[in-house]
C-alpha cells in the first residue's frame, strides 16, 4: 500500500489532539484548515493491470465537527492537504475546482 494511504490508517487521534481556533479544530499538518469527522472506510483494492487502491473520500460539506461514537470514524482536513501540509494546485480550464478532504487519521475511541 502507498505510504500516504498507510500512515493515516494507523494513526489514531482524539478531539483533544487538535489545536482549537474558536469553535474549530485546526489541521495538525497544514495548521491552516479546519478538520471534520466522517465514517472511516479502509482503501479498496481494484484488481487489474497496475493494481490500484482507492479510498472513500467524503465531501467537505458532509464532515461533522465532532465524532458521533457510532462505528469507525476518521478525521479529515477539509481543504485536502497532503502529508507535508501542502495543498495541491489544481490546473484546468474551469475556474472552480473541487477540493476534496484528505485523511488525517482515525478517531480514537
């Protein structure tokens, strides 16, 4: 499995592990964006040439501010920074590009 997918799967964080900025929790990687919680789904492997592993990524609007305590959940950076805390640059024809959240780690129970 790719390192960028493996590390967040083994990292468990509780609400107290994040810096607060008013009512919002800050991303520990970029320290600029807010984080949210969504159900956790492990990566799914798709067989074929160049086997690919895909991860369910929720929409930023669906992220909750607090864990619900029901089932496996994970923390996501709402603006989608990578492991280095950098935000990818999107290039294309359209002015608006969808920014997907990125997995930070799983919710510690």
